[in-house]
């Protein structure tokens, strides 16, 4: 396993921080920071929504005291309506 942290194998997109959480659907990705700020983001046939209520388990000794990172749900518009993207 390559554990070097001095350089990346690729350049990060503008505005994306090293080790930032992202939501990836196919070949597209959005930062969790952007989705949580907007609460709802539409990109072509996709609808990404963020809701508060999920704490990060690595922030504190007790999960209840961890930072709220929220949850993201992704739906795709189809000819029969909206379908959740796994």
C-alpha cells in the first residue's frame, strides 16, 4: 500500500481540500461541504439532499459528542419518477 502523503497521484479539483469528504455518483463528485451548505443540489438527472442528524464517530470518545456530518440521499429522475441511487 502506498502511504505517501507528500503528493497525490492526481490534482484535486479547485476548491476541494485534501481528505475532504465527497459524494461520488458515477464519474461525478460533490463535496459534502457544498451539499450540506445548499441542502439540496440538482445536477442533470440527479437530486442530492443533505439532512442533519448523523454524528461523526471519530471526533469524540462518545458518538453523541461527535460533529454532526449529516446524511446525503441521492435520487435520479427516470421516466417513471424518482429512484434512489444506492
